[in-house]
């Protein structure tokens, strides 16, 4: 099986001018905005245009941790977002 590795391991995967997380957000937001349509669809696109520059000021991996904090994603071997104490 032939597998390709990126030339620089420290650089994120880039699709067009978005990194992989931004590209998933853009495609899913456009998909939902087309389905919903109207003012809600346009507001989703507006929120996306505000979110991407804000996200670029944050470190890599910020979106999965944000989803974990909101309870949308479970990170393996980590406590839940509402847990205040953790003993190993």
C-alpha cells in the first residue's frame, strides 16, 4: 500500500486557503445554509465569516477542544468538560 506523508510535519493540511478544520466548518456551514435558506442561512454564513478570523488567532487544535468544552465531542482518556477534579 502506498502512503504519502506531508513534506513538513509541523504544517497543517491545507485545502484551498483553509486548514482541514476550517474547511470542514466551511463546507458543513454552507451545506446547512443552503438547506435552511433565508435569513437563517445568511446569518450562518455571517457567523462563519466572523468565526474564521477569530479561530486563526487561537492555537492549533482549538476547534476539537471547543467542541469538547461544549459537550459535543468526547476526547478519549480525558474527563468530561463539567468535571472539576481529576485524580489519576
